[in-house]
């Protein structure tokens, strides 16, 4: 009954001072909306940057056969053929930190088209390889699962290969038949241009074909494969994924814990480190943006709340003269602040999302609205609104009624 | 004449303010009895202590020392919240500057004290507010905002607000200070009517002709009561208003 009366008093007070209520609310709306929009844009940028970096292969894991040593003479990496297709399948089946896996067989081959020929690397891969290396097909189609199963004589070619076989990088080679080691193979797609890698190798000088096509049709028949490429679920889990793969392959190859492994697992740790530091910078950047937005929004709310309560000192005096207790006045202001905070906060959330979507639509900028930013901005703004509504009200409520009445 | 029931008793009421090292006596050991049904006018120059006295017996302020009994019960031992309850249920305030809440209709202004009173049910709140406004002659202006009302009408809303919790005493601080003389007389008419119905009225004023409407006048000077006497030739508001009406009639006809 009493509380309901105070609620009614608070509601009437807000309702009859619409401009003041709106301005107070505006502080919260802008505070919440700006934080949500800023964080959405920031988080969008962050994710885009992370995606670009990980497309460099920061979460790629390379597994090579081990080395051979014969009477003190040690061969180089890959001098032992210790990896099999089964290893690749086992990694796919048992390593839960690994997202994609593809076995790789590769050899250098002579390509012939009409009067022209060119020597390049032909790789037999599963379709996961495209995802791990972030490869796209610009013209034509990728390799289908049916192509994989049936070892179809199809391939994807890089632009350097097109230039050397057809004389023009922009030539559309889809449907053309080239000969790889005398085997006729149909070009079904062109790989997007990748340029050089970090070490100056031309990454566009390549032909990709279904795994079995290369293994069964082009290689000297063997169960062994050249290498395995995999990717971790996330950049941060690459190290753990490496451990998983190592222990799995140890088990499969029946290597005692004391013995040396007959394979090598490598990651692009340098790139991973760069990735880690960029993530850190972005996190700090986002945190500062959020912090500053919250601070600015908070000061806005604080000012309007302080002014609004100070302006109402006389009203407080009137209410106290006719019998309002200190706590009645206080409670009224708290209820008003809560109402304003909640309504303003909700409008702010909507506004923030709308602004973020506008930026996404018209600015072409990726935005990601995280629930955390919504909760934090709403909570913080409400807390500030509540505190700075409550604090001066408490001072006013502690005033002598006659002082409050005399206040001009 | 039967002895009137005592309502307010103050003994040795003292209030001092410190300005620097100097102690200023706003009230200097004031003792006074106010009976039920009294209509007291407190006069005095500004700074004489009359407003301080009013604030203390209106339970808005504490004295430095002294005793204050209302209906025989001690007031000064109560805390701020209990004083607020006392103001709400036993006292009604009328101010010089009306002190209505702005942008709030007459009826809502009058309902305000009821909202702070737990004993009043929501169902009868509206009726009580309308009754109070009717008793001051504003039954047709229930929804009017303060800025749509004349000074006299605003003061009448303030009186209705003071009345709505059926108080024992109405405390009026310069109630006619912002009003012209005809409106002032109308307000005095309302006060005299309420007084006749049994409500005690304590009014601060510095206008001698307004004080003439009261039953008793006391005069403050430098924190002391220098005069306390019944009004000999008491004015009756209804008669005064007729006089003014005939005067203006004569003026307009001549």
C-alpha cells in the first residue's frame, strides 16, 4: 500500500515533467547505445582481423614423416615413409581439438596442353585442404565428394599454371583437358590468386586434384602419403591439438614413450605469436573503447541526475512539510531512477543495435553485437543512474525541511 | 465560559544560531499556551523570531532548548520521522508562496498528503481531495494546473491541501503576503469559517489589518514576546467583503 503510493508519486512526478524525464533518460540511452554500437563495431573489426590472420594459416598443423638414420647417417625430413592414410583418418576421428584434416600426396609433374608444357607440383588432397588453407575457387567448381570417391580425372589449377599453359592469366580454362604425366585430366576450377608466400614461393604455381586420383593414378602405388595437414579448432588450441595428434600417432605407430617419434608435427608458431599479440592489442583496444564510452555515458547520466535532484530541492521541502519522511523522498527518487534506467536502458539497447546495423548496412563494416556488451552497458548505466539519483536525493532527504523549502 | 482545552504548550523555548563567535538568540525562552479553537496571529518585524517560532511549533525544526507539548504529549523527544508523521496527521501548512507542486493539478496537489498517510485507503482518497477543494470553493477547478489559477485560488488549493488530513492545527506563514487585500479577506474568510468549525489556526503575518481577523495577537521582538492580547475589535471577513463591495460599487457609480 505504502510502496504502491510511492510508486504512484514517482510515476506522477516523471509523467508531469516529461522533458526532464526524457533528458535524464537520454543520458542513459546515449550511454547504453554508444557502448553497444562501439563494441559491436570494435568486435566486428576484431573478428575480421582475426579471420584474415588465421587465413594465413596460423592454426594450421603440418605433420611430416620422420627422418631415417642409417649407421650414423641421418636422412632429412621425410626420408622415412611413416605416414599413412589411416593416420589422417585416425586424427579426423579421434582428435577433438582438430577441426579439419587432409592427407597430402604430391609430386612434381610435367603438364602438357597442346604445344605448351610446364613443370609444377601436383597435389592430391581431400576437400578439407581448401578450408585449412582458406582457398577459394574463382571460376568453375571445387572438387566434389564424388570426385574424391571415384578418383575422377579432374583438377583445380592456379593462375601461374594457366599463364604458362594457355598464355593468358585470364583465360577461362574450364573444361580443357590437360595431360599430367600423360594422364588426361579435366580442369574444373581456377584457384583464387594467392601470390607469393612469406618465402617468395609462388603459391599460384600449383595443381590440386582429388586425393585418390593422385595417389592411385599418378604415383608409384604405395600406401604411404607425403604429409598431413590439419587445423586446430581455434588459434589458441593449436598447441593442445599438436599434443593430441602426437600422442595419437605415437600410439598408432606403436612407439614406446622412451623412443623417438618417426614423424614431425609443426605449426606456424611465429604467425601464431603475431596472432596472439594482435588479439591482445584488439582486446585492449576494445576494453578501452568500452571503458571510455561507459565513462562518457556515465558522466552524462551523472550530470543530469545531479542537476535534476538539486533543482527539486524545494519540491522535496514541500513534500517533507506535508508529511513525507526522509525515506519516502529517498524511495521516490530511487523508484524514479529505476524507472528511468530501465526504460532508458531498453531504448538504448535498441538504439545501439540499430546504429550498429546501420553501420553494417551502409558503411559495409562488419559488426558483432555481443551479449556481454549489452549486459555490461545496461548494468553500468543503470547503476550510475541509480547512484547519482540516489546520492543527491539522500542529501536532500537529510536536509531540514525549512532549508529545503527556502531553497530557490 | 468553560476553560478551553489546551492544545499546544511551550516552555522556555530557546533557539540560538551561531554566527562566528557570536551567539544570536532567535528565540529567547518563549513560553506560551495555545488552546484548542484558538485563532492566533503572530506579528513582528522580520528577524523578530516569529518564523523560527512557527517552524518549531510546526514541527519543522528543533529548538536549542525548551519544552514543547502537543495535546499533553512531548514533541521534542520524537525523531525526524515521527515529526513527519505528526506534520502529516495533525498539522496543515499554508505558505506565503503557496508552494504547490508545479505542473500538478489542484486535485493531485491536495491528494499528496494522503499519499504519505498509511491510514487513508486509496478508494476514499479522491473523495477526500474533492471534498477539501469544495470546502474552499474550488469544486469547479479540480483539474486546473497551478499556473492556470490566480494567487487567491492557488492559496485556496494550499489550504485544501492543509485540510485534507483533517488536522488539529493549520500553520499559516504569511498566507496573504502575496495577495491583494480583497483576496486576502477571502482567505481570512475561509480561515474564520474553519476556525468556527473547530480547527485551531496559527498565522504569522506582519499586516496589522490581517491580524485583526484573529482572536488573539502576539507580537515578537528580538526573540521575545512583547505583547499578547485578545483582539478587541475583531474583523469578520464576510462583513469586510461586503464593505469592499459597497465601496467599489460607490466608486463605480460616482
